[in-house]
C-alpha cells in the first residue's frame, strides 16, 4: 500500500504552497488516478512522495519510507516527465545502462523492450523516437526492477487512443498481480474509464477520494451524442416533445451535425427521430464532465481535435471489459549490490555513445599534427615532442582531451539526467563519484600513453630512429604524462560535478596552467627564511627508504616531477574541487 500523509510543499517566495496537507492512499491490486486540472499540484505531490522536493509530510511504501527501503528499485518504478537520456544513445543502450545502475541482469532490457512494443526499435536512437515511443520507453524504465509500486506522472500525455488503451491494460495487468499503481491525469473521463479509484485534488488540497463508480455518478453527467445532417430539425422536435411531456431535457448544439442531449435516452431519441423522419448517423450513450474541462485535450471518439465549441466525449466505462497487457517476467533474485554497480553503469554511459571515442581519435590526430612540425624545428625537447606540447599551448592535446572526457562525465549526467527521475536506481553519490574517477582516470592514462606512443612511432617513421632516441628516464616521463592527463581528467570531472555543467569542467582544466601554476610559481619564488631548494636531494639521502639497486634515477625523476609547480598546482586544484564537491553534496543532502 502507498500512503501519503500530510504532504506539504515548501512555498516559493510569496506564492502559496503547491501541495497543502494532502493525505490519501493507493491500495495494492488497484489502479489509483490522481486527478486535477493543470497546476493543481499533481506532479509536486509525486515529487514530494519520492523525496525529490523540499516539504513536510511522509510517504510510506508498504509501511516504509523510500529512504529506508534496502532495494528501492524493487519497490517503486517512476516515470516523471519525458524520458531523459542522451539523444545519441540507443533504446537498448539506455535500458542496459540503467540495468547496470539498478543491479539487474542486462538481458532484462530486451525483455522490457519486447513488452512495451519497442523490440523492433531497440537500436533506434533516443533522438529519433516519437512521443509515443518515448512514453513506452519510460514505462519500460519504470518496470526495470520489477517494482511493486508504479508512480507515473501523466503517462498517457500525447498518446493516441490506441496507445492509451495499451497503457491502461498494462497498468491493470500490474495491479492484477498485486501491485500498486498511482498515476496522474487531468482528464476526468480517462480517470473514470481506467482507474479503480480516483483521488481529486485542487490547488494542492484533497477534494474527493472515491471509487470509480461513485466518481462517475457524481462528477460525470450521462448524455446522448447524436450525429445527423438535420440537427436543427431534430433539436426542435426533441424540445417540443420534452415540453409537451413536461420532462427535463436539455439539447445542446455542438456545431455542425452534432447534438448533445441531457435527460433522455437513445431509445426515446431514436423514436422521436423516426416519427419526424430525421436521418440519424450516430446515436450513442456517453458521459460528460460536469466540472472544469482542461483546455487542451483530444477526442477519443475519432482521434481528431474537436472543432471550436465542441465538447470532448468518451464512452461509458465498462470495468468488466478491461483488457490487460503482458508484463515482463518477474525477477527471481534481488538486485546486486556492491561497488561494481556504478562502475558498470559508468562504463556503459561513457561508451554507449560515440563522444569519448571521437574525442580520443581527435586527440591522436591533433597530437600527430603538432608533433611532426615541432620535430622539424628542432627547438623542442624530447619530452615535449612525445607529448606534442609546444610552449605556446597551456596543455598538451592528450591532457586537454582527457579533461574534456572528464568534464563530459558529469556534464552529460546533468544535461541528460538518466538517473534523475528514478531515485531508487541511483547509486550512492560517493559511489558514483568514485566510479567516474576510476573510469575517467583509466581512460585518461591510456589516452596519454597512446598519444605518446603514436607520436614516437610517427616521428621515427618520418625522421628516422635517430631523431627520437629512447629516453633513459622513460618510466618517469610516462608517469609524468599519465599524472598530467589523470589530473586534468579529474579536474574536469570535479569541476563539472560542482557546477553541473560541462563548460565549468573545461574551465577548471584550463585554469590550472593559466591561473594556478603562475600563482604557485610566484609563491615558491618569493622570499622565504627556509627555502624549498634541495628538497629532492635531501629526500634522496634518506636511508630508510630501502630502495632496490638501480632505482635511484627513477626515484629522483619522480620526485622532481612531484615537486614541480605544475604538479603542485594540479594537486591543489584537485583538493579544492574535491572539497567543493563534498560540500555541495552534503549541503543538498542536508536539505532533505
């Protein structure tokens, strides 16, 4: 059972609370519709229940708040708004990425795509999906962990009548198996037709909590819809017979050939039309909303927008005739938990689109294009040649590419928030951070080494082996290249994570050589009573290091790299960004 008790949102500025002391429940084995006009507070109610907005009150999912459920992905499936995701990712790749985050088998992605009717479009990119396909993918995302409760915000918005019928069948199939379904809608007729219980709210307050039959009887008014080429004649005849029989009958001309009659029935109207020789094309019992009608809606009668002045119609609900749709197979095992969940997610997130491979290819091409002319001039040292790093550039191409990949790691996360709506599938914040640090670090190191190898091979091929001798301190050079690329990748990642934008991550990378390094050099070069000069030699003389024979030169090179201003500036920048990331994360967490 899903229970919402005293939900109240935090008012913004001088505005009243969007949700004010709202209490209701959604029972297992039934579909509950949260009904309200646009702006009534339906979406805010769902976000309060899921802990995505500030406010008071509590929501219990089978007796427990969401943050105390060990496996939230098995308890609640969420669809809020459009399905977020990188437009270049395929539908199958999107679900497999979320499977990794949720800890469920990757094969479930294919099962869900078949259930929601997207099996033939599994390799279609998200940017090419229509609105109906997007909603189907959102339903698949909500069903990912085989949850007991479905919380859906306007799942039928923009769907055709056929797709809406399929959606309602799927929701009822979930309820038949003992699940709980809560979805929002602004259409009273859809709520009467598709839900077992209707909770009506207005301005964030509870108006009514009724079963579907009671709701239909109190909110929806029975009527008869007529289509005839002689609408005026039939309306006049119906009015005259009603006055003669002293019956309360209301005839409304909806424009053109349509009439709506309240207070009569199909047999009575048919007999009147027969007696007066009026041709009738359509005669059907329907129900109409007696309350406020949303501004924009489509007619379920013929799937075309109604003409101006025309009411929107719907068939009488027939609960016994509801059709159910197939559901995906149940998950037998609990979702896997552990440090590999966010790592698998990050790997599929990074390599599910072509951005990282394209950046790597561009880095190699630029590095080669810079290294070959530098070698011809003969003014650049060997270390600069292999890294393709002239004095004109603040960073070598490999380091800039690594920084961009790191910035996109969190930049794309906030630009295309695949995990935003599904709170139960999000790995722990620090777990996701460490996974991103690990994956981007490995990619950055490989990119730096690959660029150095490619530059060295190209230089040997063009200018001969004598032009590029193997440095005697190549391990230290490799460590320096790797450390620089690793630091840039992490600086970009943390910068984008703190400011939630890719550009901020790239700025953090460029700021290190442009701003931080000159400041560090100025500090180190200033007057001091105890200068740092000779630190490397003094460290070398420490006897307790226990160095193996032959490692003096390597250790000396590493120590010199570690004490360079660039390394100090990068370490300071990373420390500041990491503290800022933790501070912003803890501050957001404390707000809840």
